[in-house]
């Protein structure tokens, strides 16, 4: 008779020590925690009960990435003609086209000093950017008024300073019909020299400035192929 002997040892479960690190506010915090690859991460601008998916551009540019992307368009898969509440809370998918949400942008930019970079591509494989060394928006009480300064030209020209000190508008919260007439929510100034949230047209050909517009680079009726709006904290 074969005797089988089993040695039973007590089961020991090791748990990782609880993290004492604060929850990440933006992609700067994500980067500093050791996640240095570009991709989708979770941040908590509204606290631990409100996780938000965000695209972090950790990049290989001369400024070493750490950009928190709050708007991205490249294929027209997401409709940007949305009501106020959706622009407030965000829409789309962080792995593709999306808008992070005005409330999240407000919560982030009012916790430190931020710079803004807007990257653009045309349908002829050209690319440029516009950079602003100071960027933040006000709370919903002031309809997320835009504040920017310190323009640095990356080939795009300056088509956003004109919109500074203006409140955000959507088709259901629009004082001058600009959001209705130009197919998107934006910081319109009776009405525009840029509208990065306009109608995606899949072609540059247009006779009206209802597409993704940046007058300082092409012209006001040229509709761009790709845009990325991203912010980064600096100390």
C-alpha cells in the first residue's frame, strides 16, 4: 500500500502596504509617480469619488511631455455639437476623440500654474502648434471664462488670444448664436478667429468657417484634420 504524505503549510497572504501618495490631479502627478508612457490614465481632479479617464502625452519633445490632454480630434468619430452639461462634464473616449470637461479643466487649472499647447495638423501632412505660457478658466458661475497670455509661435499664429476673457458658449447657452451658427461649444467672441470644437469635415475643402478653424495658420474656412489641446503644470 502506497502511503502519500502531504505537507500542509499555513497560508500566508501578503498585502501591499497602503499608499500614502495623494491621488493624481493631472498627468504631471501621473508622471512623477513613475508612469512615463503616453496613454490613458485615471486622475482625480474632483476627489477620490470622481475618477476621470485622461490621455497623458508623456512625449519625447524638448519639454519632456507630462501634458494633460483635454481635447483631441482626429477622425470625426465624436460629435462635438453638444449641450452645456456635456461640455461641463466631458464626453468621448480618452483613447480617441474626447473632451475632458470644463469642470475638470477648472479644477485642475485652479490648483496651480498651467501652460497650454495646441497642436494642429492639416490634410497635407503639415503640423504646427501655438503655445501660451499662462492658462486657466473660471468656475461655472462665470461660465468657465478663458484666461490666457504669453503666446509663443510654433508656426500656427495666434488665434486664441482674441477669445481670451470670453465665457464658454454652447447651443443651449448661447447669447449671440455663435455656438449654433458654428456647430460647437467654444469661447466665442462675436464670433471667432478659431473654433477647435467645430464640425469635423474629413476634408479641408469648405466655403464656410463651420469646421475646425484656426484662422492664423490656414484661413478661416480651412477645416483642420487633427487638433490636440493640452495643458501642463509648471512651478
